[in-house]
C-alpha cells in the first residue's frame, strides 16, 4: 500500500516548522505503511568557511553506528585533507565537506562499509525500518527546518524490508523520490539505465524510477520534462513525489489507482496519499484541495 | 439535533450510535464535527436519519446507505456511498475514485468533481455530478442513471449494460460498446426530475445521452475486435 507525503513551503517563515509538519503528516500515514519510514528534507546549505561555495552534505548510514561513526570527522579530514564536519543522528550521519573532497570521502566511506543514502548541497535523507513514529523520534525529524521535504511510510511489496529498501531514494545530488505503487518494467529499465551509467544500487523498483529521473535531469531535461517521461517509459502503478534542490513535483500513472490528494495555500503546497495527513496543516480549511489528475505533471520551483 | 465530535468520540462509537438511531426510524438529525479525513464514516445506516458531516472524509464514507440522508460539507475520499441501497448522499466538495460504486438505489449528488471510476458497476443508483468526472466512469454499469454537468474523462461507459449516462460537457472518449443515443421525451423528463432533486442549475436539453450498443452482451466472433 504505502503512504507518501510532501510539503513545499512558499512562506519562509514556516521553514522552522517544516520537520514538525512533515512528521505529523508521516505518522498519520502509519497504517498505510508500518514497516519502514523515511524523509528527505531540504535545509540550509552548509557554508564553507574559506570560500563562498556551498559545501556538500553526504548522508551516510551504518548498521553499527557506535563503532562506524566514532571519530569519523577526524578520520575523514585525514583521508580527504579537507575540513569535515559530522552530525550523528542515530544510524545516520550527515557529513559536510568541500565538494572537491567528495571522491576521496566516498572512497573512504566505501572502504569502511558506510552506505551513502544521498548527497547534495541542501538535501539530508533519513530512513529506517520501523514504525514512522519511532523512525521520526530516532532522527529527531520534528526539530528539523527546511524549505521543502518528502516522506514515505512503506508496506513492502517488491523487495525486502530493509533500510536500503526504504524510501526516499536519492540517485542524484539534491534529488529524491518517493513512490506508492509497483513498477512492472523495472528490470528492463534498470538494464537501460545501467548502460547509460545510472545503474540502481538495489533490486528495488522505486530506485529504478529515481535513477530514471536523475538520468533525464542529467541529460538536460527540466523537472517537468523528466516527470513527463515516466508516463511513456515506466510501466506499472505509480504515484511519484519528487524533490530537487529548488523544486517539488508530482505525477500519477494514467490509471491512477493509487490515491493522491493535494492542497495549496499562499503558504505551502502539500501532497498526501490521503486527506487525513492534511488535517493539522495551518489554514487547511481555506486551502484549495484537489485530486491530481492522472497522467498529469504538477511541479513547483522557486 | 445531536452533535458528535470525532475529536472526543471514537469512530466505532459514532457509527454504532448512528446505526442504532437509524434503526429507530425517528429521522433524527446528527452533526458530526472534526471528521479529519476519517475512514468509513456514517456507514451501514439502515433507516431514515439526517446526518451532516462538517469537513472532509476519507475512504468509504456513507457506504451501504439505506434510507438515510447524509451530507458532507467538504470533500470525500475514495469509495463514497459505495453499494448504496437508497436514501441520499450529498458531497458539497469533490469526490475521489469510485464514488457510488455498485450502488443499487438512492441518489448520490456530488457538487464538485468526481475523479476516476465514478459509478463503476452501478446497479440502480442515480448519480448527479455538478462538476466533471474522470476516466472509466460507469464501467460495467448495469442500471441507474449517471448525470454529469461538466466533462467526462476517457472510456466513459466501458462495457456498459443498461445504465443511462447523460453528459452536458465534452466526453474525452467512449469505452467499448458505449455509444451516443437519441434523447427522447421520456429521457428529458427523467433528467429534469434528477436535476431538480440534485439542485442542479441546468436544462435537460443541454445534455447528450449515452448507453450500451448491446454488442458485448454475448461473445460474437464478428465483434472480436471490440473486446
């Protein structure tokens, strides 16, 4: 089944409340997906002390965080020769470093069995197995601020209940995707993407969709065009919600069995699998609420 | 008028209260506050009762309704008024997928739009949608009337049996074995009555009628292309 939520703030004064609003939406969707939960949140870029360039954030995950994250900042600084900050949140750590140190950092992380969940100037990504309420508490999602974010509660169908099988999937810098449904041509698309250099890391069908969108964006498509492409190139049931550095998009397959509802006010655009998730949003009684049309792309960029 | 607040009353208690009141046949009036998109609100009411839900509902509101009159002031989630037997269900906002599915009787009025599969497998219900409807409406519809003041999406009336479909706006496409039909005086009378009962501001003459071409009732080798 799965539940998906998304929130794109238009009013910056709400940014400090993004985590709290998304957490409430996510927990409301628990009975659509009780086995794992995840959230991608677009916060403030890390500023580099020496240059004006934004620093890169790498979100990594470990099954043994106590040992894997011990002294990680120092070890990474030594391995990359660059200033590194590390924030540990339960099984995840957000590493901030100059973009130029990325390759050396990834090689280090790979050697030490740390999984990279996502990378970007602004995006941080947190996902784990467990009830949404517990996952949110472990990562302190409620206290996070940001401009937009997407979340997912999972009831697995196509692959195992593992951290890596949880959503959101991130397959490009500051890009992430959540999915309700199941794809039927993902093996074929996976092979095509691998040939183009966008090979998914897992056997999960949703990651194929994320890689597909990343590949289209890399080819120069805008978010709307990349989402439009899913309608012709992906087969199966899907409602996708996608986040990029400055944007937020939604598309449903033409048959549109999977539920979806959207709400818009002057302050935000919200997406959810069910209206229930909107019940606590500010000003929802006066919001424009509608069901997104099948095979129609909706996206907002700032 | 009784007021039940779902912020303080559980869903099962609410439905049990409404179902008991419906069985007493006193046509009592209830207002439900804070529905917050809850599932299965005011279901299985088996007698005359006047229920107003103030706000928006989730899956399967007003399912299996018999004789009761239920009004939702917001929008309704998937499967509203599913398998309705009689009575009236009114949605002031929009309705999601498969509104009025398998309905046997009664009147479902949707003041906004209805999305996909509205009236799927309807079996005698009357549905009046003031706005537009999505794709696959009245799929395998067997009996009853679907009236749409706006537009209809793709594959209207696919594999339809004897239900009648009236659309004022544009039909994106007709489904297999659905065709436009002549509007005769008895259809105009029927439509006039339905529009009046649904509080719809439209004239019967503005509509076109669609129904079954009756070529799919039994398999016929000459029609293999249509299957």
